[in-house]
C-alpha cells in the first residue's frame, strides 16, 4: 500500500458539497429543515472517523514506555473498536484483544488502545486492521512476540446483503514467538478466550 507522508486535513466544504449532491441523488430535499445542516455534520463526522490517516504510531505512543526486567506476557482484552469497512463505508465494531511479550520495553495500557484507535479510524478491512495493530506493537514494544484477536460485527452484513444479524467475524494475527511457539500461542488464546 502506498502511503502519503503526511495526509492533509480533508476539505470539509468540499465533502459537504458532495454529501449534498448525494442527498439529491437519493431523492431527498437537502433544503428541508432536518437535512439543512446534514452535509456539514457528515463532513465533520467523516473527518473524525478517518483521523487515523493523519496520525502515526510514533506520535501516538510518544515515548510512553516503562522498562521491565521480566519478560512475561501482557494481555489487554475488550478494547472497544469502531471502524468503517472500505467496501461499503459502513461501520464495523467490536473488541480487540492484544497480547505481547516484551524484551523489556512495556507500552502503557492507554497507548495500546490508542494504537487500535489509530488504525480503526481509517477505511479498513478487518484482516488488515488486525495485522497493522500487531505489526505496530511488535515494532514499538520491540516485542519478541505479539498476538491480536479482533471480533467485530459488520453493519454491511447486518443491514444489507445477507442480513446475518448475529454473525461476528473473528480475525487474528500472531507474530514472533506467538507464531513459532505453540505453548506461547496456547497461553495467549486461553487468556483471551477465558
Ligand atoms: Zn462492507
């Protein structure tokens, strides 16, 4: 994937104009009271929901580590996650569980959640989101291994198409010792599923 060095803020006026066009095309009257401010609201919401494009891991983590002598497994579960699928631009939401073993560099808990947020606030597919979170933690914590499990419900599946309201998609990414060492992976999965 090509990555722009630094993405500029979206032009909210232009987005609002496009949303207005969309409303007309959908058969709505953008001048009616309830919709008058909708284009601006949507533009603002989209800027917020895609703000992850304008963030990077280094700035998000901002050097917030502490050092630890023991390299045991750190687990953070039930991190709320809200993202948007890139195929339909509809939300998917759920939870993320992260486990990693650091070689001495431990990330603050809030930083793990912020890394999740940074990648979730982009147009995503769940598989890539899961991998990006794992890669970022592997790099930032200089971990010997990382595991990430994301469970999410996709509104594009629930509201349209197959309309499977209770289906949940589960994706995982395992790196380093979490991939190579069956015992480590087993410990991670039992802690995450327990
Ligand atoms: Zn979708």
